[in-house]
C-alpha cells in the first residue's frame, strides 16, 4: 500500500473515531445560578469560550458561550453608540456601569437552553454533522446518565484532521 493511501486511510479513520478520544475531559462547568461575572472569570482563567451549565446532578441544562455574551451586549452597545449628545466620558461611564450590573446577572438568563450534546461513543463525523446542523462550535459530551464528561470543539476536530492529513498532496 502506498504512503498516500496510508495517509488517506488515516484521514478516513478520523471520521469514525469516537469523540471521547479527542474531547477536553477537564471540562469546566457552572451551575445555572452562577453569575455572568463568575462565568467570564472562569472563561478567562481556563482559556475557554464555552461553559456547559449543569444542575446538581451534573446534567447539562444549558451552555454559555462568548457568542451568547456578545449577543447580550450588542443591543445595549447600539443604544449607547446612538447617544450622540453624550460625550465619550459619559459613554465610558455608562458602559462600565452596564458591565458591572450585568456581571451580577445569572448565566441562566443568557445561556442557550437548547443544547446539542453528543455521547462518548458518537463518531467525529456525527459530531461534525450536529455542529453544522445546529450552527454551534462546542458540543458537551455526556455519558448514559446525561452527566457532562467533556466538551468537543470545532478546533479539536480540525486538529485531528490536520494531524492525519498528508504533509503534501504531491507525495
């Protein structure tokens, strides 16, 4: 078998691998009653852009992503931008006050409650289909009891394909 077909086989194998092989297993979760400030702190400290939101049984009841937080501020930012008669100092004051007050809101107010989840043995190809169908970048990985075991992202999957891809198409 040629080197090229061996490499192609390894790329094909990626599609069939279970997500448990590539998920981030040290997933950081938050309860629904946590504050936006706590969520932002955890995201920053752990360098993640999505947090599964769990109940007391570690079941995934939502997901909070940086996209949810950006959407939360977009309307308010538009309103502040249109305050033409307010000087920049006043705008800054209003934005700081807004950030402080929103930080005490609970993540339950902003999280996506409809969560696309995958199970430990879901294939990478099925996870990709779920991401595309639901237009998401992160999938909580759950066990049979629906407890969060990890999370898989588009970057995790892309990394697997990059590692399996041939170094050159001329080989």
